[in-house]
């Protein structure tokens, strides 16, 4: 895009300030800024992207641990056959840094070993390899990185030989970025030639996969199901044949692994129905009455806590991609370049970051199977260095599950 067209575009959107330092930029910097501006989806910068009121909330039926155990062989056989037929792919959401763990490196490279090295990425690969070995089949692993950690993540996998996983079955792709907007609706700059950007949320994984050309590649491999999971749960089962088989048998368009809430006010999102469609309600959105409501069996009615391990049917994802997921605006402290050219680290919230959420993909899928798992066997999140959901608690759970540290 030439300078004239760029100025006209920005004029049309009242964002001409983005070229304030144009004359000071060298040719590569101008080219990069123009490219970034040209990639902006202006509908994703609207301050009208606010979260609306919740609909009518009701419980959702799912599979309990006991029900799954009774039909485990049936579900396993269906899931195993699907994996052997090449119908499953794993999607690892790994765009974050280990900031809370005291590291600026990708979160997946954090070493959770005690007497030996054991990296988060390594443990996840081991979990996936258990499935591929048992099924006697390969599963493509799609790893979503971010602009900040892409290069380092790729280098880490190469350095460690992909921890024994077939290199030809690993695909890296970058998460798309969205511009940050000030409280006045003006896009922010982080440098004279760089927009202030942030990842477009965990709901952007499929659009990013499409942009990278990997949906076509997965179609060519015959993939019909995507298992999407986050980097920080080191105990999770990936492409679990029982989970996959149960979801296929159910006829649902998506599936979600869940754990029973420890108590009514545990800080986890709850899978339920909203206006008759599956949805995830945050713990603070449940009324006191709903949070404490119990059924005839004594169990909490709203007890299915999600752990960010989902299955989506490929054809349904294609439909969702043609629709527009809700855009959520989060008020944040966003570092920016002030009009006087001084870089500012704000002490208060000064703008918005926009993101799409995977929980909205569950809703757009229209049907979802809650699949209960044993918390101590499949849920060891690493969000903090110490305390709750930390490196320490994850290590203890890993040891209880026979993992040598």
C-alpha cells in the first residue's frame, strides 16, 4: 500500500495519528507499518465490542465418571478407530510466556523437573505419545505460538529433537494479533513505526490455523476432529480415545473435559446451557442460589468446571469460521508511545485489548458433551510459581501419577 492510499485509509477511520512519525522512519519500518495497518480488521477495533447480559441459565446433561467407566471399552474402540483412520488432530495453545513463573521464555519450556530436566512441552508430548503408541497411529500436532515466542518455541523443539515425536507430524503456526485501542478510540502505537498489538484470544486459534494454510493440510490428511488444549495442564490426556469416542457416539458437535467443582465457589468456568445452547459461565456470574444448588443425588447442579480441553468437529468449525465470534473488550494497562514521543508504562487502565474466546466456539457449535474426568489424574494446571495451581502442586500430582521428577 502506497503512502497516499495509507493516508486515505486512516483518514476514513479517523486514525491519521498513526503516521505522525512517518517521515522519521526508514523504508523497512514504513513498509512494516503499512503492512500492519493494511491487515487491520476495523470491525475488531470498535469500542462497542462489550460483553452483553447473560441469557437464561440451566444445567447441561453430561457423562459422569461412573457412566464413562461403564461404557469405557465401547468409547475407546470408537475413538481408537477414528485415530487409526487419521481423523484426529491435536492443537496446543502455546502462545504465552512464563511471566508468572518468573520467566520471559515460552511457558512450555519451563523445567518442572526436580532431579532431572522435565519441560512442560516434554511432558505434554509424552502424554500424546502414550495415545499414539497405544493406538498404533500418528496424530498431527498443531502448535500455536505468538509473535513473541514463535522463534524460541520452534528452536526449542528442534534442539530437543521434538522429544521423540515425528517431526513431520508437528506443525507450528502463529496466533493472529489485534490492535490495542485507547479509551478515546484511537489505536495505540508502541513505537514510532509499530502498532501496539495483543493476541486475539484463544477463540482465534482456528482462524489463525486457516490463515497458516493448515486447515487445508489437515483436510488432506482426513482430519475430522480437533482436540484443543492449553499448555499449562501437564496431566491432561490429549486426543484421549475414550473422550473422542464418547463425543462421536453422542452425536454432539463438540466435547469438553470437565472436573467436578471442589466447592460452590471454586474459581472455574462452569459448563451449562444458556438459552438452550451450551455455554461457559464464569464462577462470579453464578448467583449464590445457583452456585449452591444441589440435585437429588447431593451433587452441585452447576458443577462441571471446564479445564480447556475441547473437541470440535471439523465441519462445524468451518461453519463457525464463516460466522463472526463475539468480540470481547478487556480494559487493560497498555504501554504506548505518547504524542510527544515518550514511551509510557501506565499505572491505570488506559485502553482496550480485543479478543475472541473459545467458550464462544462451544456455544456456536450448538451441542456439547460434558465429559467428566478424575481431577487428580487429568488436571494439574501450572499458573503460578507457588501456592494454588502452581509448579509445586503440579509436581505433587505428577508424582502421584507415577511421573519421575
